């Protein structure tokens, strides 16, 4: 019997444009609040606990619901879930923009996370169904990876521009016209697809996955805030370990699992997921620390800091687009390995050129460009490989796993490597003796900048210079330690991915 490839969907490139716009909005929303936050705090005056919830509610809801949303899209319809997700996203954005109390923003951010969880797995799953040709599908995944990575880095630029001109509310209002456009064009152009599994909906699995993922994301974030001695962080991580262990054992045992855990039995799938996860730990830490360095150590405004981050997303977008050509010309393990090694070199570079607590923007810009280029190659190859290694019936679960690697990796980078940089910052500060501001200065570079501004004059400038030097001296060795993560992933890629693996359907070895 002849294997005839299905006819290409004539709407596929329009669908890609719609889904790319969808993903850009979600990716930007993970970082845009960083620049809107100071204005929001000044206006609504939230307490310290409320401030933490404003920041964390989005990522917690998103991380906790991704697995459930992926399975729900497979069963119920991916287009339907995408459009409902954007409806939630638009309503939550409107609620946040007109918030008059801190708890209004917290609730809206949580609902934005719910909407984002519905949207993200649907995008990859729909791409899988509308692109039949392996080369075209690889290009579509490359654009997906470029939009996601670029959107996270461009968020502060767009946010800084909007906030400076129109206030913090504009960071949320931006979502509404984009969401409505996606709903309109998506309802018209995006085809419906589903791969329902037999059997009843696994409510126990839903509860276990939500509890486990919420506890894991919350524990990682609490670890970054409270440090390794924080009992709350370890309690949450223990709950996550128990809940996720029970969830995995149950999914392996039941006939119709919510998530096909056996996907990790494929070497290609496991290594691709690990590459995304380890890369995002490094990227999350870099974006967090370099943004702080720009604003506090170098004195740039949020918009100026965002603009100076652009070498990373520009390089990421460019390399993501050319990577499919490389995958069809060279072995996947070589392309992935080279991308990961570029990231490792980029992370080591600031430490190599650090001159007694001083480093120039040009040196940082080169490192950012190299990091973005490596991340563009590595995440694109990993995304294509992960989805190629997934049978079509499990695509929703695979998409949820991939996006969980992105979200949790970035959160872990901020939490663990951010905490390490903070500890190294404190060790490089000069002894301030009994100075009443010593505790604030040692707390963070942001607090040190605030104290220095309050002191003013030559004394304030000298304090800020010492704090900036200490922060640089803590940041660069943190990057060097982070370089071990993509390096380890590169070794895995070169030694464990089959030599003959190509980015085609069902590369499940």
C-alpha cells in the first residue's frame, strides 16, 4: 500500500502567525511586570506579602495547570481550549488594569496564569496537526521557540516604554486587543483537533498534578526568597516530591493516564526536555541578574535596561530561524551540542573578563548575543526533537511537559542562581560596621541603591559604587557556575542521542 502524505493545509502559515502572536503575548507577560511593578507598588501600596503574591500568582497558576490543560485539550478540543484561554486572558487583563486594591491584581494575575495554561499547550499541539511536512513542521517549531524566547526578553522593553508613557495599567491593557484579535482570527482560521483517550477523566490525577506542580513551583520560588534555610521552601518541595511521585506511579499503572509518563522512556525525548530545562535555568538567571545590574549598578532606567538586553533576543530569533536548515544538514546531536556549548561559553565570558568588580557593557552585550544565539539553536533543536519523538496521540502531554520545562527552568534559575549571586554579593561587600543602613545594603543591590539615593552626594555615590562592584563580583562567578548546566546537557546530547536521528515523525529512540 502506498503511503501518501496528506495534502498541506492551505491555512497553515496563517495559523502559525496567529499562534505566534498568541505565544508572544504569553511570553511577554512573564517578564513585562518586572518594569511595571515599581509604579504599581507606588500606586496601590501593597504589603510585602501581597507584593510577593502579585509577582508569583501568574507563574504558580500557569505551572500548576499545564499538565491538566494539555490533557483537556486532547480530549475536549485544542482550538476550543485556546479560544477559552484567550477569553480568560482578556477578562483578567481588564480586571488587572482597573484594579483599585492589591488583591484585585493578585486575583487577576492568577486568572492570567489559568488563561496562559490553556493557551500554551494548545499552540504546539495545533502546529503538530496543521504542519504535515517534517521540514515545514521543524520551521514552525523554530518560529515557536524564537517567539517564546524572544518574547521573554522583549517584555521589559515593551513594558518600559508603555509604563513610562502611560502608567502600569498599560502593561495589562496591551493584552486585550491582541487577545480579541486572536479569538476572532482563531475562530475563523484555526482548525479544531483532538485525540481523546478512552476511559473516564482522571480526577485523582488532576488533583495530584496540580498539588505537586503548585508545591514545586512555590517551593522553588520560596527557596529564592528565603534561602536554603527556609523551612517553608523545603516543606513545599517535600509536598511536591510526594504528590508528583504518587502522580507518576499512578499514571504508569492506570490504563488511560492523564499524562503519558512513558514518553520519558525515549532517550531523544528525555534529553531534549533536559536541554530545554537546563538552558532555561541559565537564561532565567541571566535575564534576572543582568536586568538588576543594568538598573542598579549601571543606573539605567527600566526602558534603557530593556533595550540593552536586546542582543540576546535578536540573536535568539535569528538563530532559531536558521536552525531547521542546520538540522537537515547535520546530525541533530551535533547541532544541539554546539548550541549548548555556545551558551556555556557565553556564561563563562563575563567571569573571564571581570576586572576587580568592573565589566563593560560591550563585554556583557557580546555575552548576551552569544547566549541568545546558543539558546536559539539549542531550544529549537530540542523542541523539534521532543515533538518528533512524541506519538500524535500524546502531543498535548508532550507540549505541557515542554512548557513546564520552560517555566520551571526559568523560575529555578532566578531562585537558586539568584540566591547564590545574592550570597556572593554579600561576601564582596566591605565591612560596614555598626552603620544603621548595613542590613539594608546587605539585603540586595536594589536596597543598596535605594539607601545610596537617600544619602545622596559623594557619600551615597561611594556606597553605590561599592555595592555595584560587589554585585558584579557576585554575578560573574554565578554565571560561570551556570555554564556547567548547558555544558552537561551538551555532553548528554553528544553521547546519548542516536547518531542517525533526524527531525522526523516518531523519532522515538
